[in-house]
C-alpha cells in the first residue's frame, strides 16, 4: 500500500540529494587535485567534461571516470565561422548569425541633411527673434518716456 508524500517532504528529499551530489562532485575534484599534486602530473581535475579526441570519437568525464563514445550515425554538423554558426543536417541548413552588419549610410545622410535644415531654420528664427526683441525694446522705451 502506497502513501502519498507531501510536497514539503519531496522538496526536502530533493534538496538532500542535491547537497549529496554537490559534496560528491567537490570531493572528487579535491581528491583529483591532491592526487595530481602528489604525482606531479598535469592539473586536470574534471567533475564533468566532454572532449572530442578525433573525428567522431568523444570522451566524457563524469566524476573522474572517462567514457569513450564513437558516433555511429552522423546526425548533423556544426560549423563555426567568424560571422555565423551553421548547423547542417541532411535535410536542412540553419545559419545563425553571430556578427550582424547594418548599413545605415542612407539614413545617416538623411539625418545630417535634416540637421542642417534645422540649424538654418533655427538661425533664421533667431534673427527674427533678435529683430522682434530690438523692436520690442524700442517700443518699451517709447512707452516709458510717454508715461513719465
């Protein structure tokens, strides 16, 4: 007869398993480091890594133990260039750009022309404002003399 386990008990169990796995990974890494320092070998402690030895031969290191695998059926190919990553499968080729180039010279020329027009319009309005302020100053002077 099975009993339903409460959510908090499952969470506690999963947390304990995660802590146990973390302690094992750290322990294996520390022991490999100590072993390499005692034997004066290269420092290559691995908790988990995948290395491609040669074409179609891969070595997977999990907690210090190496497993060698060889591909039997080619599923696809990943090609990396400076500007993109291409994923080639027998039926499709997918290109993912890693370097995006945008040509916006036309827009920049347009913006420069509009900026020049805005500057000329601003100078024109500035001159008109100066003339208006000069006329206003003369009128204020006339009105002040009339009030005295």
